[in-house]
C-alpha cells in the first residue's frame, strides 16, 4: 500500500495507468486538462502514447482507432468537448471498441462557467449520442473513488467491449485527498479470438453476448463497421432480424451483467423514513446532511448512486416501497429526480433539492429540505 | 497609414488580460483601424475570457463568443446576413487564438474562405493554448515547451504555415504581422477591410505568462522574433507573396530564445540547427 495525496484528476490517471491504459488522446479543457498533462508526462516512460489532438472530435476518434489497434485507450474532457465527442462515442458503441471517456463536468450549457462545478451532463452521458444505445456511466464521490472507478471503467470497457464514461466534476477533479493505493489492481483484458482467422465472426456474441475482438494487424480480416451489421460485420441490407438482433445484443451484453456494472451504496436504508438519493460530489454533502438530520431525530438515510447508467431502477423501487419519501439532491435543474420518480412509481413521495448556479450544494441546503419534508409530514 | 492618422478612440479597453498582454493590444489596435462600424466573433480563448468579467465590458462594439470550432463559420453567417440586409458596410471580424485557428478552427476557416463572404479573420498568435494553461497548439514553434509537451518532450514538428494554407485556398488577401510593428499591422488590417471577400491576418503576440518573460518586454520580444527570422512580416496578394519589412540587423536566434523561458531546454546543437534552418530559408512562399 502506498499513501499519496492526489487530486481526483491525478487519481484518475493513476487508476488508468495501473489498469493498463497505454494510449491517451485529448485536448485541453478546464477542469480536465490536468489529466492530459499528467498523461503527457507519464505515458512515454511506460511505453505508452500520448497524443494531443486538434479537437475533441479527433480525440475520441483517435481513442477508437487505438482501441482497434489493440491498446487500452482513454480520453478526458469537459462540457463543450463532451458534446463534440458524442458522434464518436456512438461509433465506439457500434464498433464495440473498448475505451474510457472521462468527463470532468463544469457548469453549462455551452461555454458556461468553465471553472465552476455542475452535474448537468448526467443525461448527456446517457443520451448524448443519437440512436438507441446502451451506456455505462460511473460517478466518483472522492479522490479514492476516482482511482477505483477509473480502474473499474477500464475493466468494464474491456470486459464488455463498450465505451464507459466516468462522470467526475470540477470539485472531485480538483479536490486533493489522501489515498491509499493498493500494490496492484485487477486487470481485465478484452476477449480475443481463439479460433482461426477463417472462422472468426467479429460480431457473433457468444454465450455472454460479448464477441471476441481481434486486434487489427493480427491476421484477422474483419469489418469494424458503424453501419448496422450482421455477425460477420457486413451491412444488414434488408435483413431486419439481423438489425434487431444486433441492437438487442448491444443492450443485453450490458444489462445481463448488471451485477458487475450497477454499483450503489446505502446507509441507514433499513431504518429510514426519508432517503436522500445523491451521486458524485453532492453525495458528500448528502452524507453530512443525513448524519445531522439523524442527530436531530429525523429518520434519514442515504442512497448513493455510483453507477448512474444503467439506472438502478429496481433498487429505487424496493427502497421506495419501504419508506415515505425520497429526496434527490443534485447540482443541475433536476435531471435524475425524474428518473427516480419514474422508478418509485408512486410508492413514495419524491422531493428535489437542486442547485445550478455553479455553487456547491451544501449540507445545510439538503438539511433544510429534509426539515421541510418533516414539516410537511407533521 | 501614418502614426498621426491613428484614431485616439479606444473601442476596446480595461480588459482582464495579464499585465503586458500583447493579444489585448492587437485587438485595441484593430479597433482603432476599423472603428465602431464593426462586429466581432470571438471563440473560447484568452480574449473571450478576459473580456467577459462583469462589470468590465471592454468591447465597445457588438461581439459574440462562438463555439471554439466555429469562428469562421459564424463569420460567413453574419456576413451573408448583412449582405441580404444590404449592410455590407459593416466590418465582420473574427478574432481567434492560434489553437482556435490552426487546430480546432481550421475546418471552419477553410470552409469560410471557400464560401467567399466578406470578412476579416485575425488570428492572434501567442503560440499555445494560453487560456487553459499553456498547452501546445499547431502554431507552437519547434523547440518550445508547453504543459502537454513538457521539458525535452517538445513536439518534433514545425509551426504550421497558416499563411501558405490560406493562400492555397485562393484567398484574395492574407498577411502576417507582429504587434511590435504596429503600423505595419494596422495597415494590413486597413487593407483587408477594403477587400470584398475573405481575408486573413495572423499577428504574432508575445505572451509574458506563457512564454516566460517580464510583462514590460512583450514589444521587445516581438521585435526579436522578427529580427531573428523566427517570424516574418509578409503579405499574400494577387496570388503572390512579398515581404513588408526586412530587419536591417539580423539577430542570432539564440538571443531570442534566451530572452524567454520556454526554449530553455534546447541544447546548443539544437539552437544551431534552428539557426541553420532559418539561414537556409528562401524567399517567402517558396517551399
Ligand atoms: C470544444 C472546446 N474544447 C475546448 C475548450 C477549452 N478551451 C477554451 S479556451 C482554450 C484555449 C484557446 O487557445 P487559443 O485558441 O490558442 O487562444 P489563447 O487562449 O491562447 O488566447 C481551450 C482549449 C472549449 N472551450 N471548447
Ligand atoms: S495568458 Fe498571455 S495571451 Fe492570455 S491574457 Fe495572459 S498575457 Fe494575454
């Protein structure tokens, strides 16, 4: 175990390098630039490659390219850059090219407030690229978790052959905390073909829905195509069943592995009347607020979403049936609250406390809201 | 244009630029030439940042902060709109950094020159992405360190020759300038403003923060850049390149490098190689 004081952005680099990322393509943007700068410093010594691209569209394309070439690949950006990456994130989904995209969220929309935090991209992370597509989105609440979730993101990307988005924010990215780094981390490599090139079907899912991936340049000739394709990688033409099969497999390979993908953390869930649902940096405030509320005799709990997408609907629904109210705390105009409302399906009340002025959502504000809920229930 | 003809009116003033910022100065001088009948498109970068802190509003003409990639495309839109409204008398000006021009913005610039609407595109070239903390751009010169090309890891790539790139589009007028030669720069802006089509001016603006020199030396640094041959004052007109200023005394490039911190990691051999490359250069525009 080594103990270090790192920022969230640095922890992200540490996690990526230890889980085998050897390619980074990126473009400067506040508050994510330190990730690129740190990668530029450290990758060459590890035999890896850092490229500063001409923009984010190119960064994401280069990441997909490096992934096809067999490297574990990553990029990092924020707001406007995340928008520019969206088409190529969709490409990575369709090509099934493993890769990690870190979005250190800042206040938007557009250029917005570059140095101020927000959680305004939770829906963009889910639906930013067009078409029906699955998404894995993880969101850390500490520097330590920035490290751990980056490792997890890289491993999930490889294991399930999909882009994984790590949704950090300006607070977590720049926060410095003490972290104990383990001597080693679990490292997962993408499945590679065992069959001879002649028998390789690049998009045949196999039992767990994840096709083996042949690195370009290893004798396997295959189409890595963004066009709707059949198991051989050829365009489906008029074969509607093949098109439907592809979309279903792209989704099911992730949804069938929910136990590996969907992470949450609950505190006092068994013994609560009201549960605060929070994620990322705001969950820190939420925990402080819940502790204070309990000391005032309010039966409050915390449900922290570590994975935002796939959304833990089932868990929310179970919790909602046991309690009286859910309070969703977030730094946006209320994005996840709608999803929580949908999952609770009327079983409990759903309240919202939201802040979207570039200021951190403080424990006092969440506590005030909890008191407001208590008054309403009197 | 003569010194006494330069307007005393300040249409850009009181910005949040660093002390000694030459980018801000380039904008001030541009507005002295063009006057208040101008509209500006500015992408993300130092200028949009240092001009956008309330209550300071340094632009005394309308301006829009555009998406980083899109300056020149927006110029086409505004210019086409003015044409439709019969207001071609208004100067439509883009003012973008080197990253915003030569990297993320180059596609929009290429497209806009091809579209052919009347605009003046000014690239204020401080040779890196300064606003986000000094990262390398396509216009960072060979040998300069940045935060993404730290120390000896500088990119083994030359500075992109944007003048040639825009010239090869068949642009009616393009020029390079340097803030240390203000009349030359302003004369080029004036010339561009009289051309009925797309124009491009790239002005070298030494940046104390990013290059590593004292804030009172920006003009001196610009002069050294030109006198050492690291930067040339050129024009492209009627399909031909010509030099608008040739320094009387040539300066060794080593002097220019020593005056700032970003070239510190270069070995004497590397400096010599750069000097040889400069000495062997032919006439402007020749390959
Ligand atoms: C799409 C997008 N990517 C990245 C950024 C972040 N960004 C803002 S300003 C800037 C640097 C601008 O550099 P340059 O164009 O050279 O101008 P300078 O800052 O040097 O004036 C960057 C990378 C952004 N605003 N939008
Ligand atoms: S960093 Fe350089 S270009 Fe930007 S405001 Fe400061 S001096 Fe001007």
